[in-house]
């Protein structure tokens, strides 16, 4: 009951948000929130740390951008194509990476994603360093014109909610329970007769496809796609969002994505503010030092704040009735 | 004299360049393996510390007029000290947790270090001259051998084999190997394991810094030089497996050579060839060439 009220409040807030805030910024936040939730499906519920999710996010972005711009596909088919490409890359990467466990899994995903990065850097259809520019938004199902930011915002909101609902459904399904069993104790899951590798692979492909949905939508919204989205720093960024919000919590990644994207966008302003308050000139260059700040947040989170914001709040609520 | 239509000189010089890159892979993957063995941490910051090693060499020359040979010793010592500080203040708290936190912490350190050097020096590379004693080259009759590159390969081989010797053949190395197998038991014998862990981390990252100083005259010293390398080194580690020290050295050198040869025959694939080999190895022998199946 409480949960339903909570979701209702968030939904209302999400619907009126574009009246207050810049819709493009909000859509970016929504796409990254979906991306982080998809990533969390793997790290939080299956216990697999992938450091290669940029390959799906950016890969789907390029696929959708190319399909919309060069083939002139309708918007919904373009996004579907991006999702399929991300799922295919996920199938390939997942099949290789699940052959090793633990830390090796992470290194393999990182290395394979870097391979895709070089591929996108050299491939003719991505525009190399310049990126893929001028991707049209088109119209949804041929009748809803998406060139209006506000209309597009509600479409993106619907896409994100659908993606999120699917993730919630997966987590609470019997399949999700098996994933959690694998996370808790893999040998036990094996001895219970589950084909662990098939479950891991399916979780990996699902996570890849949903990350692809986020990436494809983002390209359609912004109208361009660049190498930033396939670089390993993007894989690191989504890890950070999930970590800040809380690994293995449903809404944590959303909170993390909002905080990190807001921080990235407003860091310059914050820097000027700090500089005017403290009189230290160095703060003015804070906007250019996103990497330093991200690195610091990483270190602080890992050392002192491993449950993340939502994880800490939940832990406090759980402790309260007992005392 | 041509082989497959490619002049043998061009091929030999690419082979040498491949060996140079291979020695960096070997030194970095060796350090990663030693650290992972004792600390159970995959040190993502290895690339950043390699970059710092190169930068310190450049800064030593630029600001203090210290030459290459001095910095070849001082820079690894400095970076080793930084490593010891990182281990003592941060890494130490994560040993009991899942491996992934060690990776995430060192990833954060990488971003921090890269970001700081970028905000001071920008992304463009700083050039570092080849030391006078090693300038020029030797004509071997069949090819022209740049002295500095030969020195890099030689120096790294010596360092790698010295490390192998210390770990496999000396008493100190025996403690280290015992600590890798079962650190509690070694501690019960009265050996200061926490100190050993700290020094191991310091040594591992000093090795990375040594590689960085060696690399400074070959490639441009830039804040991004480390992270580009570390991902390839991860692939090298996956290919070779971290179980064997000689295995790490051989895999590193071998992959460097293969990469160099790819640059001759099919340049477009030279950036990806290591990753493709990794994928093939994972299909054929998932535990890695020198790894043991657990």
C-alpha cells in the first residue's frame, strides 16, 4: 500500500516536472535512470559486475541513429532495431564473459567493450570522432509528432516506466529468484539443479537489451551519438550511478542517475558558487574537473557508503522497529 | 628481401616495436598478478600509476633538471610510496569484502589521478627526449636497431626475471607465495603479513612506474596513456591467467609481438587484435593459457 502511494507521488512529480525543469535535461535523466536500472539487474540481482555496459548503451545509440537517419525507419522501429543490436552484442559478450567468474568476468566485459569502442572509432557509419549528427526524431506510429519537447518527454517517460516495470517484474518473477540464488551462492544454485550459465546469460542479454533501450531513446531525443557513449568512462559512470543510489535496490539506480547527471550538468555553477563563498579561485575550474569529482565520489562510496543512499535509508527503516 | 611483399626491414622494426609494447604489457601484468595473488585486488589504478611514473620522470626533468637515469630510480620510489599510502589508508579496509569493491576503489583512484593530471597538463602529450647515452642506433647489417628500444626490451626483461627469481627462488619469495596460499597460517608463524601486503602493493606499483619511465621517451607522456594501456593489460591477464609469473611475462611479450605483426599485415585490426585473441582463448581454454582450472 505504502509502495503504491510512493509510486503514485513519483508519477505525479514526473508528470509535472517538465513545467519546472528543462525537458531535454529531464529526458536525459530518464534515459540514464533506465540505463542504471538495467545495469542494476545484473550487478544487484545476479551479482555480476559488468564494466562493458557502454557497448550496449552506445551500440544501440549508433544503431538507432543510423536506422533513423540513413534508412529513414519510423521512430518505434528504429528504437526496436537499437534494442535488438544491443541484445545481440550482449549475447556475444555474455557468452564469452560467463566462461570466467568473479573479477575475470569484469575484466573480460571491459576488454570486449573496448574492442567495440575501437570498432566504432574506425567504422565508417559512426562518423568517427565527429559522431553521428542530425538524427531525426520522426513521429510515433506515424501520427504523434515528436518534434515538440514536451510531447517527447511524455513518450520517453512512458518508455522508461515500461522498462522499469519490466525490470521489477523480472526481479519478482521465479526467474528473478533463481538469479538471486545465484548471487547468494552459486555452487548451491548449481547443486539445486539450475543451469546457472543459462540463467546468467539470459540476465546479461536482458540487461543489455534494456540498456540498449535507454541508449536508443537517448540518441533519438538528443539527435546525435558520439564516442563518449561507447567509451569505458560511460561504463564506469553507470556503475557509479548504481553504487551511489544503492546496489540491489529497485529505485536506488534512479536516485543515483538523477544525482550524477545533475552533478555533471551543474558542477560548473556549483564551482562558481563555492568559489564566491570561500574565495578559493580553483573552484571556478570545477566544471572542467568532472573526472576528479566522479573519482572522489567513487572512493568515498566504496570506503564509507557501500549500501548507497537508498540502501542506507532502507537499512535504517529495517533497524528501527527492532530497537 | 621481402616476406609476403613486405620488406624485411619494416617487419623487423615492427617486431621490435611489438617487443617494446610487449615488455610494458609484461611488466604491468606481472605487477597485477603479484598484487592480485596476495591482496585479492585487481588494481585498476595500475595504469594511472604507470602514467604517474612517466609524468614524474618528465616533471623531474622539467622542474628539477634531473636526468633520465636518476628518475628511473626516483620515480618508481615515489610512486611506490604513493602506492603504500593508498594501501595503508584505503585498500586495507576492503580485503574482507567482495573483490569488486577493490576494483571500484582503484577505478575511482584512476579517475581522480587522471583528472588531476588533466586539469594541470591538458590532454596533449609532453615529449620526453631519449637520454644521450642511448640516442641513435646501431646498424646490424640486416636492420637498423634504435638503441633506446633495445634498452627498453633488455631492461624490462632483466626486471621481470629478477622479480621471477625473487619470488620463486628466495626465502622472501617463499613467504610471499605462502602468504598467497594461506595468509592466516603464515601470520601464525610470526611473519608480519600486513607489512608484507603493503610492501607487495608498493613493489607492484613501483614496477608500473618503472615501465612508465621506460615508456616516456617512446610514447608521448599524457594523462590518458595509462587507461588506454590498462584495458589491454587486463585482456593480457585474462589470456595468460594470473597463476604463473613466467606465464605473465611470456604472454605479455608474445601479445606485443603479435600486435606488432598485425600492424604490418592488417593495420586496421592492430588495436583490436589482443581482444580478439582473448575471445578465442576464452572459447578454447577458458582458464587462460597458463591458468589453472579451479
